[in-house]
C-alpha cells in the first residue's frame, strides 16, 4: 500500500512537471534521452498488453474457489467476446 501511494504521488509530480500526454516515453525522453525513452515506452506497452489478462486470470482463479459449481464450458464464449471487441472497438 505504501509503495502504491508513493508511486501515485511521483506519477502526479511527473504529470505536473511534463504536461504532455505520452506516458513513460515522454518522461524518460525528458530525463534520459531518446534511446532509453524507447525502452521505457516499450516496457509500458508490454505492461498494457500482459497486465489485464494476468489480472483477469487471477480474479478468475480467486472466484473459482467460491463458485466451483459454475459451468466450465463458458470458456467457449471468449472468442466471441474478442471478436466483438475487435469489431466494435469499445
């Protein structure tokens, strides 16, 4: 909890100091240069790609403890949801 609060405060300070919408790339570009900014931007992209599925998997595993009788064949709905997401871009 303490680490999350300090991260939030430091990110807020960076957002006020560099008010350009670009995330980690812009912050690293200002402080470390273009080469390291590229790596910071790629790290942020990798985080955005892999974090949501990992969180969803963890939440699903947690709820599986409480709802074991839930039908396990619902994983067939996942491709339908992904296709809908690609078509409608919510």
